[in-house]
C-alpha cells in the first residue's frame, strides 16, 4: 500500500533559526498537500503542490515538490514561536481518491 | 457556514459499549472523510463519501465500524462493542470533489475504559 514518510520526527530550534521537514513517498504522487496542527488542535490545510518540481511560497514558508513527484519539503525561514506545531504532508497517488498522511514533524521553537 | 462541525467533542465509554459520532461538513462540499489519529501519528484514513455514496472503506476498519451519510449532508460514524484500542481522536474532513485542501473538524476524542 501507499506509504508517506516524514523526517525528522521532532525538531527543536531557537527562534530565528530555519527549519526543514522532508516527505518521501514509496509511489509516485499525483498531488501533495501540507497541513499544520497546533497542539490540541486539528490539521489545517496550508498548500497543495501538483506539478513536478513545483515551488510555492507563503511568506516565510517555502514548499517544494520533487521532480519525480515522490518527495516534498517544507522550509521555514527565521522561525517564530507561532510556528510551533506538527507539520504533516499528505500524498495523493494516481490510483487513490484520498490523501495518505505522513507521521508528521513536530516543531518546537524556543524563544 | 462555520466550517466542519463534530459532536461530541469528547466521549468516554466503557469497553463493549456502542458509540456514535456526528459530522456536519461544509455545505458546499460533496466529499466527506473520516480519519482516526492517535498520539504522535498522522491522521489515518478510515472511509469517505461522495454525496451519499460510501466509495471506499479502509481495510483497517473492522466490521464493528460503520459510517453513513444518508442525505449527502451530515455523516455518522458508529463503533460497536468498543475496545480499548479504539481510543483515538476521530477526525472528519470535507472537500469539494477532493480538490484543494481538506477542511477538518475539531474531532471527537474517544476514550474507552
């Protein structure tokens, strides 16, 4: 079955440092989405990537979709305490109609 | 529209009891999904509906679980003869034709004692 893996599992950074989380799929993906879940909250949609090699930016967040459409990354520049939470990627393969979520990267930002 | 609504927020039940959760999706969304999330893990797919039709059910879902979406609007998820392993957050999400992002509800946290 489809598997979506994320690394690292945890990341502790000092406020102002950069952060990157990586997502890898065992199969070629049609789309990939990224979500953020605050502690005690529910996943909130951030962005969707569809095209091979696509790069999208949202303020300090940069999202990339690999050329082979099997991996993706989320990079946060100059983290802030408001970035604290767990970041999930979710992949949609060509054969499925629902997104499979990775296990997430939990980000802690020390002020 | 205030987004996806789930009830109850919390449910504590004794092992062996039946429980039912409700999800009210965003009204314009034709797709509704149920996911389960345990601590430290990502949401795990359970089942999804397009309008009133249940199109897919995870193999992880035992026959104790059943979901309905009778009129293509709200959905219910029932768990019969609950077990301690059923303890988790049950998340509902909706979308329009599976495009764009899912909008998740706040979830129902189930504790089986």
